[in-house]
C-alpha cells in the first residue's frame, strides 16, 4: 500500500510539534546525574531520538540476526 | 451465600467447578463457565485480610489462603481475564477445553494464594499438567508435538523447584513462603524453577513454541497465567536480587528482536509477553516499594492488554483460517471491530490514556529512582521495540498493507464482547488510575508518588507526559520510514529450543558415534568371532565325532579318496538334517561301545 503525501505530512507535523512544545514547556531534570553523560535524559528531543533511532537500531540488528538464524518453515520437520 | 463463598480459597471454586462442566450441556455449560470466574472474583473481593484456610498434609500445616494485597491484586486480574475469556470462548463446544482452562486458572489462583512452599508446589505442578491439557485439546499434530516439548520443559523446571523446596525445608525446617535473603543452594534452585515459568532467557523458548499451537480461546487463557504466577512468585520470594535486573533486561531485548523476525501473529505476541515479563522481572530485581507495587500493576495491566491482543489475533485466525502475517493484510474493511479492539490493545502497550502507560511509567520510574541508568535505557528501547512489533507491525500487516484478498466476516458477537470488556478496562485504568492504585500493594505510598487524577496526569503535568508521547510518535515515524526493510518472510527463527529439538538428534548422533567404537569392537569380537566359532563347533561336533570313527573304518574297507570325500559330504548332510538311517547310528554306537570295552 502506497502511503499518501498527506499522511506523511500529518505524521511529520505532529512529531515536529511535540519537539517545539518541549522547548516551550518547563524544562525536565535528569533523573540520573547532575553532570556528564548520564544527564542525557534531560536533553530536549532525547525521547524522540530513542523512539526514532531505537526503531532503526532494532530493525537492523534483528535483520542481521535473521540472516543467520532464519530458516525455512519445515526446518524442524526435515531429517538431519 | 457470600459469607459461604468467602471462606474457601478461590482456587477451589474453579477447580471443583470445572469438574461439573462435563455434566451440563449447551447454553447451561457456557453459563457455568462464565459464572465460575465471576463467583471467584466476588470471593476474592470479600476475603478479609485475616481469613485463613489451612489443611494438614504429611505432617505439614498448609496455608491455602494468604489473602494479602499482593495476592488479591493478582486474584482480581486472574478472575477478570477468565470471565472475559469465558465469554470470548462461548462458541467452543469441547467440554475438555473448558475443564482444562478452568482447572488451569484455578491452580494459578492456588499458587497466588498459597502461603507455604508445599501447597505452592502442588498447585504449580497442577498448573503445568492442566496447561498442557489445554494445548493438547486443539487435537492437531502440531499441538501434540508442541505440548510434548512444553511438558518436558515444565517437568524439568518443576523438578528443580521441588529439589530447591526440599533442600530449603531440610535446612530451615520451615515451609513458609517468605522472601529469601541468603543465596543458599536451596534459594538458587527455587529461583531457577520460578525463572523457567517466567520464560526468562535462555529458558524462554517454550512459550513462543507452545502458545500459538493452542486454540483461539486456549491461547488467550495461556497468555495470562503461567508467566504471571511466576512473576508473582519472584516478587514474593526474590525482591531485590540484582541478577534479576540483568535477566529482565535480556528478556526485554530478546523478546523484541525475535518478535520482529516472527511471521506467525500469535508468536509475535508470545515474544512480546517475554519482553513485558522482562520489565516485571527487572523491577523485582530493583526491589523497592514502588518497584514491587509496579510489578503487580504491570502484571495486572499486561494481562488485560495482552489478553485483548491474543483475543483479536485469535479472532483473525478463526475467521480467515490464516495465521501468517505474509498471508494476511487489508482486513480492516471486513473486520472493523476486531481491528478497533486490536488497535486499543496495541496503543495500550505504550500510549498515554491507557493502562499500559500507567503501569510502565511506574516501572520506569522505580528504575529511575534507583539510579540504574543502563537498565533504564535498555527498558526504554525495549518499550520502543515492543510497541514497534506488537503495536504497529502486527496490526498494520494484518489490517492494512498489501491486500491479501482473504475473504473474512467480522468476528462473532461473543468474541467482540469479550474483547470489549478488556478494552474498556485498558482505557478506564489509563484515564482514572485512582481506583486502580487502591488495590495495589503499598497503595498509599504509590498514591503519594504517582499522579492519580486525569487532570494531574495529563493536563497539569503535560510536560512530563510529552516525552512519552514523543517516544510513541517517533516510533510510529520510524516504523513507516523503515517499512521497506521490515520483514515478514515465510520463515521461522532458531531459538534456544533448537538445543532440544535439533540438538537432541545431534546429541544422539554424537553419543552413537563415540560409543559405537566400543560397540563395533565388541560386535566383531563377541558376535562375529567367538559366538560364530562356538556355534560352528557345537553344530559340527556330532559330525566330527562320527567322522573320527568312520574315516578309519572307510580306510579299512579300502575306499579310495574320492569315495571317502563323498561319504564325508553325505554324513555331514545327514547330521545337519538329522536324517541318518537308524542302522548307521546303531552301528556307530556299537562300535564305540566295543572300542571302550576292549580298551579296558
């Protein structure tokens, strides 16, 4: 199924809106540290990045694993 | 009446009630199956915290009704899910399936309300037996094979648990089921037994292997109980054990990666159970007050939305006869209500205004408060993954995507009602969590830490919801961007069950190969040489003895060499066929006797 241009427009639009809202609303504080790498959870757009790059990361990793571990459906029914 | 039913353990109501099911027929049977969980629910609602019910067994005092907040919250959700499932399975005509399901749910309640290790173990094993009966009641070759593998794993887990319990009783002299504080051998064995049922990686593959082979109703029932009773047992027995944080994180990631490679729609959901149980196991490992309350909360909500997803997947399979993503697609027009309910279940996994949002936030908050950065990050990625897989990929390829031209009618009404009950609860808890917080353990503490009114949650603290909203929206964006490389092949993925499915053959061949050297040697020496010689000796002995006598006689009678050879051949043939003339035999005997006589 081909996704329409308006669908993409709305999706990007809402995603962009949440990023803008985040800058306007009160700032979050890190739950893990006062300074250094572990304050990253307070960075604006951090959760957006987790969502977007998390998907890409998981899809790529699982495709790589699948190249090794995916077998035909009758794998267990065939003799060795 | 209520007083009467409040004085017995809820497990008895379902287990004894199940025994009545074969004796009633038709609509009455369905009414009974729907009524029993409802009665059990009322029973749990009315049990006071101090009610107890004990039995004497082998010199132990068994406590069958430890009805505190921990047990009751699991009891509520177990009976609610059973009630909705009984309506969903109204079409089912097999009494055996209802009996197995009710006894299975009853024994799960038995585990949850057990106050001691002995009765816990008895119900634990009853649960294994009745759940395999539920898998087998589909009566197909695939379900029989999966059921066999399932029971082998659970018998193994049960034996480990039994060993641990016996060792524990031997060491401490107490059968009480309280939390384990020392890492003794007994405690570790009990932990292992629990982890098998919790489908902890790498002991997890039995779950996606077996559940999708059950019937539509069977899979809904199975999805709720075994892994959640194990979560309950871990929560009571092993709060704060650090190893559980690592195991939980491994489960969260494993469930996502394998789920994404899967093609069977209920197997995708089975992998997402492993992922979600991973969240609970991790929170048990954190072990704080909030974390343990979050475990109970997430188990509650997870049973509701995973039951809903299994129900809608079962409805799709029943109406289309197909269970593979690669064969489905474009069903939104023909099964709109099923689609709506699956969408509610899917959004409940992560989206705001749903029960999953409430309970998952509690778990992540407890991990945050314990300052566990890396586990927290892994769980966030696990949450993205499970929403991607069970929340987007599954509904998209089933109801949209390429049109499969599968002809299907909307699911029957009773199935839709079953789904509607769970869908309603999923949303209600998300919108007004205040009532839900009240039934949780440490409820006052939870209410002081979490926002409980709608306006507090979603309006006044919108800035706190926004990141979660971003997570969901960008996961959706990522899904559609990655759509061309998200797979749905006609394949299966090798999991740890390979070790006992293919590995068993391999092991057999290795053992055969290594022992066959000895075997072959023994064969060649004992069978081929020694035995053969003994046999040849004993069969030829009579003929040889006779020849020893006869050949000299023939020589005396002046036979030539050729005639002697001919006589020898004749004699051997006669001995083998036992057919000498009587005269010849008697002649030989007389000759032998004479020789003996003269020699003396």
